[in-house]
């Protein structure tokens, strides 16, 4: 065992979260429902292909105007 190990240490944040989840066990279900509402979506491949086909190629350095070829 390392001399730096603290096997029974729990941070204040971990203790707070454990206490909150013990008091309100429905939090996990609410968190999953909120995530599903905004993030867990099915991706339509056809729409994604249309999106990628509509991209316009960007110049390597977008702020440079077209240089004169006379120089």
C-alpha cells in the first residue's frame, strides 16, 4: 500500500452527492429523462449526407484576399 493512499477518504462533494441521492432517490431517473430530452436522439443518415454535401470548402487562410499575380 502506498504511503499516499487514503482508502477511506471521501471529498465533500462526494459526500454531498451521496447524501442528496439518499434523500431524493428519483434524481437518477430525472437526470436520465433530461438527458433523453436533449441529447439522446436518432440521427437520420440522409439528412446528415445532405448537410455534408452542402458544405463549402474554406481557404487555408480565410483572411487573405486573392493576391495579385503581378507581383
